[in-house]
């Protein structure tokens, strides 16, 4: 493969052997990359989240510094000049989630869709922005430019802040909100923490599943070289020749690709359980007048997941007849290795942090399918094996300097690299005719002719580099007014390639076409029967995408009166995005013309806060923001996504979307750490990018175009309340009952009328009604989202028992075929119930924490379907197991 395994193994050894340095601290988050968005957090001892604090630390927030010195006003959500939701270490720990995406799914107005993509107020992942310590992140996903947040283990995150109202210190690509993750920081006391855990999934553990050998080191998440390109493949790729040119020995190139390690699936009657290990540590050193803190983490997680999926398609408007009907059993083995090393230096009122993060997320995929297609009686058996490597390396430096009274200067710079490699995605298809007169009836055959069986292989690679930097300067003009100016720059460069091939043969003799895959495509059989390789993607198999962004802003945070606060400013942002095909072949005449977007925008924003009582306030916000197309959406190239089992193709004619946002909010902070809020919001989206589905040669193709307009509006309500149980006496004297609940109602509608135009590459029609339905909801938007946490907790020591309920109503997952009047594909998350219990003990004078988790207690299924009257097509529906996990961690 293209990635150096030596470098990977060195990084892995460093991550696992470096004394890791984190502890559980309740941290005030770094809300944004603004000058006051402190990347440093208040440190505490390992049980800090369980202890009442006498006073809150100094907290910095965007647009102006607020020093919180007492208990009444320590709530950051109240003190911030914007609408924010904060998950500190205590809140993250209460949910018990292993990655930050799961914890964020409990925040008001947020839902997690697919593999860790956060939707804010029903807006898709394209309208969300993810930052780490105020700096942007690259994505390892081919179809996305946003990073999936399930990559980030919750053990490395001190806090997460979600800001839903726009302020100009953020990048302009701000639709639903921004999620800013803050890594753990300088500890007050030295510590070492070791953790171990295991989990049982009722649909996977000790049940039937499938896998393949791969290599002897697959359990580490790293391949040992077995998946390197063969010499014939290396020579072919380096030559720049086309297989169709006749200058390449297609038989020789196809040899050695399939073997018993990657082409032979294994039936496992009793699948293993899941396990995890973690190590963390930290220490501070006094250096004269400065404090140096060192903190690090290392983690390993191995998880198995089997899904028995019913997968159907139909091309009829009433869904009366099935185009395909398959049962697919998929087993995924996901291995996540992570490590973080952070250094922090504090001197006087100045802080400097250097954070280095490494995450490697590997998926070993095996799938067996059996079913019918093309409305025939023949049975089709399919087998797929794949290995997906995702990797993120991030290094960033943040300096928060206060050289003079009233003056703050923040500097930040970072480099991040993401990679995704998928070598040897193998697929095989056999057919049995089920015709009695057929001498081979009731037997599977693979003639490698595309009609009676096939065999294919794909190789894909993605590499993305992101450089970022910025400076923010704040000056307190008067005790009531702080002025801020800032500049930020990002430079993103992505290369992505995918090569797809099929083996073809003519009249394979009976018996040979019954061979299992590793025999059928062994070197001897390929040579003996002249089985050649055919390139099925000679159009644009690779592309280069770049995005250069400059943003400058000015804002003020003014206390207009004793009760009125105004945070207002304007940002000017330019972005040049280009997507072009990379010449893979010597013959470059077929290269598609490059796509380029070069736009500049003035983006104003203002928030007015009226504190009409000591414990109550009203907020009003208005702003303008933008959303840009994803890289792959801009290139006219096929791409198959194995996660959704769908084929996508881009549209070079896509344009930026612009959003007008407004919100009003009432907040009541009636007691410490307790609050009630209710809000209404509205968004008008001009030229929203939406997906649509077309049928080409019996294949469903998903593509994208700009709808004319869309409106989104809704309301949300949130309550956090504690009930003191001390009056019950005895064991209840130090305990309290917690109720944390939120509900969000969101309604969205596409606005399309006769005469509206859109643009789809190489399409004859530009009539918008040929692509979109008027009044249809935005994809991914649930009308109702609710979360409830009911728990008992001890205020003197670590003891928590929490029931977590989450509900999301039906949402459009993918569009149906518009030209046939098909209904949309619906996803129905429904109600999910979890239980988490955490208990602290003293063991040999050390702190021991035991955690028990019961997930999906009611066994809620995954539903993705189309429905027309009584006819229903199950697109991707399967049972989801109940998961029971037990873990322990000890702090020394």
C-alpha cells in the first residue's frame, strides 16, 4: 500500500508506550477560536466532577472576557454572549458514551446520523462545523468534508461546546452550529490512570458471524504487509497505461490479487466479545515563575458487530414489484487505536499549549448476501471482503497572551492530516438458475461474464492535508466595551482515487465455474483459462481538491446598560475551491474539465441579551452564513459507498448556499447548575444542496443539485433540575435525584415552483421540479428529537445511576425516484433506552471506578424503508443488539 507501515507502527508504539497523562477534570471549554476562546481548562483532581466547587475558575468566551468569581454566575451557558450548550467532563461521564459523538447526541437539538455525523436542529452534516481546540479538522471520508465525531474517544476530551447562534469569530460555513472539542489540559496533581473494559452484544457475541483471515496483525488495526500491491499491479499503476489499450497483459495484472487470506470467508459460529484498554497520566512541573504541564493518553478498542440486513429495491411508483430482494449478513470488526500528548506552559496570565493527537480507526468488513434481482427467479449469492483504514494526525499550538492590562492576543497554528485507504475491496457473485432442466440447477456458478456471476476488486485511497492559522486581538476599550479583530486562514488539499476492476472470462468449463473465489482466481486457473482484468472506471478515477479560505472580522461585546448586552460584528470571508481530475493515464483527453468556486461574502451577526432579572434573561440573534459543496459532490464521477450500499455521482454545477438565521430565547437559571430555557428559531436557505436519485441501467444513482430555496423553523425546550434527598435521611443524606430533559421540534420544507431552475451536469432538463418536490423536508431532518436523563447521584463521592432515553422521529434518509413518483427512503430511529451506573471505591488507597452499561435495552431495530400504501420496501433494516458492558479504571 502507499502508506508507510513503519511510520504507522512507530506511531502506534509511541502512543501505547508513552506514559499517558489525562485525568477526569471538569473543564470550562474553549468555545471558539476567538481570542478569548481559551484552549486551557481548569484542572481538578481525578474526582473533580463529583465535588462541589467553592468558586468557578476564570472562563474566557468569544468576543470578550468574563471573569466568573462567584457561584451564582459560574454557569458558562448563561455568561456566554451566544447561545451555547456545554458538555463538561461530568456530563460526558454521566452518559457513559465511549466516543464524543454519542455524548453529543444528548444535547438539545442534536442528533447523530450514520457513523458519527452530528446534525444540529435537523440540518445535515454539511451545515455543521467541527473544531478541535478552535482549529479545523480534515475528514478521512471520501463523501464528506466534515470529520465524523465517532473518531474521538471521550477519554481524550475535556469538554465539548455547541454554539447554535453564529458569531463572526467563527468561519462562515456555519449552518446549524459549531461543535468545538477541547482536549484535556494541564493537571494540578500527578496521576496515572489505567482502564479495562469488556462488552457483550446480543446480536453478535456468541452468535453466528463471518470474517476472513487478512493478516496475522489485523487485531492491532495494522496490516503486516499482506495487503500490499502485487508487483504486477504496481507496475501497471506506474505505467499510466489503460487496460483497454491492448498494451497491458491483463491476465498477468489480475494474478495474485485473490488468495486464501482475502478471498476465503470463514463462518464463525460463536463470535467473540468486545474489549478496550486505556492508559493515561499527567504531571505538572514548577519552573521558576512558570508551570509546565504534561498530559497524555493511549487507548485501544476492539469491537465486533454483526447485522442481518433485509435489503430491497423497487423501481415502481407504488412499490408493488421488487427489483431486488436480498438478505445480507455483515460482520464488521472495528479497531480504534488512539494517543494524545499535550504540553502546557503557564506563566503569569499567559498560556501556551501544544497538543498532538493520533487516531487510527480500522474496519475489517465481511458480507455474505443471498437473494433475487432483476425480477427473475434465479438466486444470487454475493460475497464481499474489505479493509478500511482511517487515520487522523493533528498537531496544533495555541498561545493566549496578555501583555498589557485590557489587551489579549491569541495565536494559533496547526497541521492535520487524514488518510483513508481501502485496498483489495473484493466482491464475488454466483448465480443458480433454479431451473430443473439446467444440468447445473441448484448449484451456484460464476462464469465471470457479468450475467452469470462476476468478480471485482477496487482500490481506493484518500489523503488530505490541512494547514490552519489565526490571530485574534482583543482590547478592553472601557469597563463595558471590548473590541476584537481577527484573521484566520486555512489551506486544504485532498487527493482521492478509486480504481475499479472486473475479471472477465469466456465460456468457463463446467466445474471450474463452481470453484470458490480463491481457487477460481488462483494464478493457475487465470493462466489456464485466460481470465483477464477489465478496468470499469477509466473515466476519472482520481481527483485533486483544494480549498483556500481567508477570513477577517471585527466585533464588539458591549454592556449597553446594567441589563442589556450586545455582541455584534461582521466577517468578510473569501474561499477558492477547485476540484479537478488527476491525469492517471498517459492519454489525458478524457479528463473532465476542472470545477472552481471563488466567492467572497460579508457575514454580519448580532446577539442582544436582556437580563431583566437576576436569574432570567432573553436573547435575540440574527446572522447570515454560508454552506459550500463537499469536494466529491463537485466531480462527475461514480463512487460506491459500502456503508449505505449506494452509488453516488457528483455535479460540477453546484453552487454555494446562503443562510439567513434568526432566533429568540428565554433562559431561567433558578438555582446553581439548574436551568430552564425555551427558544424559537428560523432559517431561510437560498440554493440548498439536496440529493436526488435516478435510475440508470437498473442501477440507482444518487447525485446532488441546488434546490431553489428551503425554510426551516422550530422550537426547543430544555430543563435541568436536581432534587435534594437529604430529608430522607440515612443513605440518602448526600444523594440527589437529577432530571435533565430536552425536546426539539423542527420543520423544514423545500420551496420549488413552476419556472424555478436548477443545473445538473450533462442533463437535458434544468427544471427544478424534475429533481425536487415542493414541500419535501430536508434530508436527515427529524421533526421531533427528545432526550431525558433520570438519575441518582451522590454529592460526596462518585456514585451515579442514570437512565437515558433518546427519541428521534422519522426522517428522510434518501430521495426516491422522482420521475416515477416513488416515495422517499425513510429512516426511523425511534426510542432508545440506555442505563449507566458508575461507582467509586477506595482500593489500596487508590481511586477505583466501576462502570456498568446497558445499551438499547428494548432492542430497537434499525429501520430504513420506502412505503406506498400497504406496500413497503425494506431498504436497510436489521436488528440492533442489546449491549452490556463492564469496565474498571484505577487512578494512582
